[in-house]
C-alpha cells in the first residue's frame, strides 16, 4: 500500500492512499462471502452461490462497493498507524478511484498551542465602589417588600396593586385571557405589553376599560400588529410603606439594632456582589489576554462544529425543548443558527484550548483527595439525595467530570494570580485564601 502525507492548515493532515491489488482482491473475497449470506441467487441455497454467479446476479459495481466498505476503513487505519498521525476525530474521505482503490483522507489532528511567555500576562483590576444611591435603592426595595397593602375605594393610581379580569384581542383574535390577574403598577414597569400599565391608570372598579396597544417590533409572531386589551378592575390596593427608622430595621430579616446597622449590612452585601461581578469580569479579561498573547492556537474545524452542536443543544435544553422544536420556535434553519453561533463557538474553543495548555504548563492536576472532598461537599448540601449523588459521582465518569471541573477552577485561579502580579515568576505565586462571605439580609 502506498501512502503519502501532507500537513494542511488548521491542524489537519491529508493522506493519499493507494491500495495494493492483493488488498483489493482480499476485500472482494470478503465482500463476496458477506453478500452471499444475505443475497439469494436463483438456483442456489443462500451462501452457496459461487462468486462469479453472485457477481453476475448483483453486478460487479455492487460487489466492488461492498469491498470498498471493507477496505477503506482498513486501509485508513493502517495508514494513520504507519504514518503516526494523531487523529482526534473521523476523517473526510474522497474516493479517487475504486479499482484499484485510491482515496484521500483529510484527518483532524491534535491542536497546536503555543502560549508564548504567558507569565507576562497582566490585566488591571477595576476598583469597586458602592454608591450611596445603590444603598438607598436597596433600602427602598426592602420597604416595598415589607409594605402593607390596604384596599381602597378609588380609581387606580401608579403604585397600586390591582386584581382584574383581562382580555386581549390582537389582529382580530383573542391572544390573552385571565381572570383575577394581579398586577403591581410600578413607575416605568411594563405590564404584559407596553402601554397597558399606563392605560390601567384612572380605571374604576367594575367598569371595563379598553386600552389600544401595538405589539413592539421583534415580539414574534404578532410583531407590529395592533389590538385592544380590555381590563375590568375588581380590587385596588394601595401600598403603605413602613417609615425608614430604627423600628423598621429591627423588623428586617433577623433584626438589626438600628437603621445605620441595616444600611451598613446592605452596603456590605452590595460590595460583595459588585466584587464577585468584578472578579468574574477580571477573569474573563485575563483569559482574553492569554488568548491574545498566544503565539499559536491552531485547531481543526471539526472542533468548532462540535462546539456549535453543544451550544444549540444547550440553548434548546435550557428552554426544555428538543432541538428541532427549538429551531421551529426561533424560525431559523439549522444552517442559519450555525452561522450565527460560529463566532461564539470559535472564541470558546480558542479559550478552552488556551486554558487546557496553561493547566499542562503549570502541571495543574486534581488529586483523588480533592475529588473525594468535592463529592462530599456536594453530597452534604443535597439533603435526601446525598447517597444518590455519591453513587453518581463515585463512578469513573462522574469522578472524571469533577476532576475536569476542579482543574478548570484551579487553572482560572492560577491565571488570575498571574495576571494580577508584577515582576513575580508564575510558578512562585502561592494561592490566596478566600474570604468568608458575610450573611445576607433576609426577608420577612
């Protein structure tokens, strides 16, 4: 068998394979024996027809095709072994000639990643500051949460909570119907569709009020169409907010000694949330900087195709739909969606490969004890499902999944440390202890 190889861009190898006549003949003989067991030839029992009679009955092209189905995988596997080709997925086969067999195989191989001097990656941190207006907003939200709702006998006003029967007719057909629907008419908030909340204002109990609406562009499938929503208010409640004082602070959650103590807790909670967001954004920028600085990140196109498949499946699963149903709901073809997701998938593959290479360079591993600890941590917070979870993640596949998650987490920690330091070699950086998060403000 003759084999030649040629390195192609994007981590691919082209194999050109020519089979020996002896290989072809052996495959034809295997094809004959296989077909003889499946095909009835007039005048012979199944499996007993001579090869020439079977070939005359089926035609030589059918026998050759069966032989190729046998020989091409054999020849391909022999070729990649002889040429030491590190294939990571199925090849793309192009048949050049059938007798004697000649074909080309485009083979995806392991990616080539050179991160360069990754220890010099630096990303600045944005300072986190808590604005007094954010604390005031959080206090206001708490007041609304602890407010008393009192029935009133007057027309509807902004800020009220109403109970009403609602009917919506758009483009001549009923699209919404609900009895005893409850709405809170907050300033600037949308109820069902833009314009409805404003239309309900000044409505009187028991008197149907018609509100003309136009569906906003992009709200499929009624985008741009007009109609009428009829609202019959049955009950109006006004919101009475508690006074913002020490007595209110003592009623919130587990109770606070004073309004100033409550304010400080809210400030700490907001700071913690902003710091978590800032850290997530920082790490995202660090990965981006790692990828940007890399000398080479080359990989076969099939990796992007696989990532696009995962993205589509994840989007469908998030909505509780099968992929075909998801495509139908979005009114896009699979090809259109794949084209839209191409940039996202490409970037995800590049980032994943860069992080994997960083983990290898930094010799980051997940020890068995760490996997055991992670399983117990997950089981400890799962209540009655603890034993089931231990069995699930105690399997080889389950433990491997946790190990991958731990390696990813540790690699991200490492990258964040590298990107934050100046003038320190990467391997000399020690992990930092995490601060214990303060407890959150509770609700009534």
